[in-house]
């Protein structure tokens, strides 16, 4: 890692925080947001590889998965996951505190030594992505190709970036969930209205109308929402 003026480094970290903060109110997809976080972090720190891992709670037991990196080496970008009691990322996520390693090859916690040798990775620091309620949702890792003793200031600044990233990720996930819920509610309203149209036209009951919509959906390979919209559109034309 290149030695740079402390004030200059602080300014770069502040810029990174501003970039990630801006993403909180944007409509970025989660994948794009994660790429932005690792690219911005790698740029301001000057590290060789920056990676972001997220905890997948849908797995039983939960796993932590590599979700984004600015690295292009195939050895690093392959699909990787660890249990929460494995490796550096598991340790950081479970213990909710940063971990720095001066030489990953000599460290027992670091599991991917063959990869480190191939990519000539030497030093690293991992910091938790932590929310205000202290819940950890992932880990941000930074690697250098030369021996580097990450200072307390660097770790504190990286922690600030990681926590801001956690907030941005949470906000994006909530926005996606909200959008999905809104679309589901809208679909239900459309289906109910289309059922009423069919019940009046065909003199059938509600459950029969719904089964008719389902059958049309399967036969036409259209979504139930698309079929409902078509029924309502035909009713508008009929009324006109």
C-alpha cells in the first residue's frame, strides 16, 4: 500500500463515505451497490483486492458468501462461501470486530492460502458490516500484495465505510422488499377486479373465476397479472 499524506487519506475516506451515502437514497440494484462499495473502498485505500461478503440467513446454518469484489482473477471471483465458524470472514462476523493479519500465509484463521500464493496476497484486514443495532450483515476485506501493518486510524476509517455500506445495503433490500410487496398488493387488486368482471359476464362464482384466470395464465404462459389486466382492458373496450 502506498504511503500517502494522512489528511489526504482522510479526505479520500470522507469522499468514499459520501459516495456510499449517496447510494442510500438512490435506486441502485443490490448487485450494483455492492460493486460500488468495493470499487470505492479499493480506490481510496490503495489495496490490491477489496471484497464484500454477506451473511446468507436463508441457509441453515447461516453461511457467509462472497458477493462482490473489484478483483478480476478467476481464482478470487469464483463462487465462495464459508460457515460462520470458518475463516477470517467467519471470525470477524461472529466476533463483531475487525481483524488484521500481517501475513495471511502464516495465519491459521486464513483458509485460502493457495489462492493467496497465486495472487501474491500478503497482508489483510477484515471489518464487520454492522448496523446501529449491532447486527452484523457481512464483512469487508482488504488485501495488499506487500507487508502492511494496518494502523488503528485506517481500521477506524474502514469501519466507518463498512458501517455506512451496511446501512446502504439494508436500505436497498428494504426498497426491494417494499417494491415487491407493493406489486403483490397491486396484482391482488387487479385479480379481484378481473374476477368480478368474469363473475358478471359468465355468471360464475369467485373461485370459478379465479380458476379460469389461472388456466388462461398457464395456457398462454402469461402471468396472472397480465391475464387480469387483459380482462380489465377488454371490459373497458366493451363498455366504450
